[in-house]
């Protein structure tokens, strides 16, 4: 008999034997109970709008599932999620039990264990608070200058978050900044704020201005008075020197010929009259120098017509 004829001989029995063998294998292996751990997402629902969870929050939990190995192998953990109802939370420490019946599994599978079995949630009330901004800076003030003031805009910001955090906050500081040793009278920069991550604000940074003023020294200075002559007259004064009490910046005093920059001056009127009379004089000062007192306040100024002087 040809081998092909032997192969098809009693083919019904051969096929039935193959099916029975496969079925027996499935009964033995497919019905075997096995345990496995699954990592599933943890979802929170119905959290009151005025509450915030400070600690104890988790994104995922683990569950130990028991069932037939065939079903376990076909289980898609990505479609599973535990929904925790937080509608009954109150301010303070809350214990939320994780229950097996809240896991949407096939009835042929059984949840044996949940890790962790419960959540310890520290819950606080959400509040808002307005606090001043403080500039955190370091560095040396430029020589011969002093820091007059630090101006920050805005001066206050509003924070939102857990009441236990905000109650302890009296101010919010900027990120540390180093002030350069050489700056102009007003140095302006933009600074970020040091705000705890759990707090919210609509202000990302502030503009800060450092205002510097020169250090000064008060002293008396004796100087000659310069007289501007006018056509047709000879102008003479008495006295020819004045004493000035000045508040002078130190950086200016370090210049070699600083006295030459301070000028008391008599400027005659456009149409003077002959004779002698007391008139005030002008004082021209450099930047940042302040006149505190002058002696005398007025000078005797004599206007003599040039023709009459020549005739004499």
C-alpha cells in the first residue's frame, strides 16, 4: 500500500486523536491557577475644588491577581485603573482604603492583594495671600557710593496654595543676585522669584532697581570770585573772595584740580547803571555738589563808566 493511502486511511480517527490531545493539553495548562503582579494607574475622582493633597499622592499601585494562566497571559494591564473617590476628604490626615471591588477585572480573575492597601493623604485647604517681595542680593557697593534704596516692581504678589504653607510666609524673596562692583547710579535687572513648587502665582519675575548715591563730605572752601566785564563799564567787587559751605562727593575730591570746577561768578545785568550796590552772585557747582551756605550772600559791585575813568 502506498504511503499516501496509509496517511488518509482512518483520517477521522487520526483527527479526533489530535483534537483530544490538544483539548487535554488545554485542560491541564489553561486551567492552571497562577498569581501575577500588575502595575496599574491610580486615578482620583471628585476631589473638592477648595482642597489640595499635600502628601501621600501616588500615580500607580500594584495588584496581585489570581486566575487561569491562559486568561492571565491575555490580560491587558494598560486598560485597568483604580478610581479612588475623594469626595469625602476633609482637612487633615485622611486614610483612603483601596478596595478590591473597585478594580474592573473579569469575573474569572480574583484580586488577592493590593500594594499599598491604603493611602495616607495629608489634605489642606486652598487659600490666597498677598505678600511683599524681598530682593536677595549680595556684592560690594561701588567705592565712594552707598546704596540708597532697592526698588522692586511689583512690590507685592499674590500666592495661592495650601493654607499651612501660606500662613508661615511673611514675604517672598527673589533668586540671589550679585551686584556688579561697577554700575551706574541706577542698576536695573530682572529677577526670578523663589516660590515653593506647591504654590501658584501669576508673576514669573520682578524688575529690581538698585539706586546708588555718592558718599559726600561737608567742608568750607574759600574761592576767588570771577567778574564778567560789561561794555562801557569797569566792574569791581568787594570782597574778591567768598567762603562756601559745600556738601561735596568723595569721588570729586579725588580729582587733582577739583577747586577749579567750583566757580562763584558775578554776572552784571545787561544795562548796568553807574554806582555801587549790593547784588547776589551766582555759584556754578559740579554734579552731586550741594551748596549749604555762602559768606557773604551779596557782594558790593561798583560800575564805573570807562570814559569818566579815562578823563580822570
